[in-house]
């Protein structure tokens, strides 16, 4: 089915409705359809839900049927007008319960029932997502599954981190589907050294234990970075842009902050403790430490996102989800440590190489934390400076009559 606008509406010339919706021959998502058609997008979406029989009855009822003219020589007979034929029953109107904005839940499940529409994104952290309605943006589940029912419609991407995607027949996804599995690498390791001799005994801090510990740390970093991307996506993208534009400056600022943060907190605690007025303010120091840690996590997420985007462009990969860029960046940063853990299975003769690889990986990881923290601090300072230098409009003096 093809639709043409009655009045000019930007560059929209033709809207095609089939299994998908296309504007001027290009398939669009639900968000793009609303941006380009505005309020008319709801009518187009409702038409896309109707099957062929409903569309045939709908447009056949609107088309006028002309009666043939009588023959000129035939006698005109007066008859009572026939009763009009019964009109075809109208298709039942579907009732939708629409909620604007995003739907985010931590430590719980998110459910979008049939006949319900969520215009924003649906996110579940440490929970699952079950959809049998319509979602206008992406669907994300961190450490949980995504269940798409037979009547589910997702106009954005579907991302699962540490979970699985269950998609029923008839479910529609306009965007891409990304599954980031976090399997246990230790289940596939079966080497002779695991039976236990010398420093390779599993119960000690041998290569197997350290490899499992490194794997667990990678999983934790990936979860923290993905969670930061969900909660503070704008700050993460700003940190990634700052690291891309000024990597040296961001790293130096972050390194200086790491060096000065402990003396500054110590001096602040001493000054507050020796003053009577400042003793109640000591309660705020743990909250300040927590805020700095959250800023560091957001900055680290921005750094690994920038590294993942750079590597994707370097290897000529296509556009992927930002969650994939974050996980890809973490693997690149920790690659020397991962290689060192596997080289350690070669025996104690390779210890110098293992030490060099692990030390290099730790140094690169510290630089990533420093550059991200410096990027967040630089962006915060730039915003504060912009607000301070903004001109203030003086109030007009009151006039008296």
C-alpha cells in the first residue's frame, strides 16, 4: 500500500506500507517515522497493523459506486427504492495504552503487555524484559533475558548483556540484535597442570586461578561500563569525545587528580576535625568519595567506548551497538593481561615474558582510567566556566507614574 501526502511535508513524497514501512523507498524505524510525519505517524502505524482483508474492506467502503444510466428508449418503471446493501462491519479498533518516555528498572523485570506502547527505550538491569506490545526505541537487558512475544514490535535495537534473546515467530525488530554472552572460560580449560603440581596447583594462586580472576574482572568491568552507558549515556559520550579530541590533556589531568586526591581528602578531613563547625561536615566525605568513584567509572566507560569505536573504524567493521564498542574496548585494553595469563601455562621459564605482558596491561589500564577521569573533570570544568562567563541580563528598574 502506498500513501502520498495531501499537503507538502518536508521531503516526504511517498509512504509505502508492507511488512515494513518505507519513506521515499528507504525503510525507516518508528522514531524516524514520528520525526518525519509527526502526528500522522500514529495513523500510518495503525494501518500497518491491519491485515489484507481489513484493508480491502476499509478502502472498498470508501470508494463510491456509480449506477449505470438507464437506456434512452426503455420505459421507466416506477418501483419502490431497494434497501441499501448492508455495509461491511468495521474492523474492531485496537485500544492502546501509551506511555511516553523511557521505562528503566534496576533489580527487577520490565513487562510491556499486548496493546501497550512505550515511546522511549526499555531497560532492565539485573532483570529480564518481556515484550508483547510496541516499543519506540531500543530494548536492553543487563544480566537478564529478553522475551519477544508473537505480537512484539521493537522499532530500535535489542541488546542483551549476560543473557539470552527469546524471539517468538511474528515478533518484529526494526533495528539490530546484539547478544553479549559472558560465559565462564574456566569450564573449557582442561590442561595437565590443573591436576596439581608445583606452582600450577589449582588451589593456589597459579595460572588457572589468575586466569579465572582476570576473566571475572573483565566481566565486572563490562557490566559496570554497560550500566554507566545506560544510566549516564550523555556523560559517557561526552567523555569519549573528549578523549578522542584531547587524549594527552585528559590523561595528564586525570593522572594529576589521582595523585592529589588522597592528600586533598586527608587535609580536608584534618581541617574539618579540628574545627567545631566542620565536624558535622565529615559525614559528607564518604559521599564525596562515592561521587568521585562514579565519575571515574563514567570516564573509564567513555575511554573504552572511544577505543572500541577507533578499533571498529580501523578494521572496517560496520556500525554496531555502543554496548559492543564498550566491551570491545575493554578487551583491547586488557589484551596484554589476557595473553600473559595464557603464556603462564608454559611454565616458570616464561615468567619474564608474563611479567612484562601483565605489567604492560596494568599500565595501559591505569592510563585508561586516568584519561577517562580527566575527561570527566575537564568537561565539568568547561560547563562550569561556560555558566560563569555567560552574560547576565540586568533587571529593568521599576518605573513610577
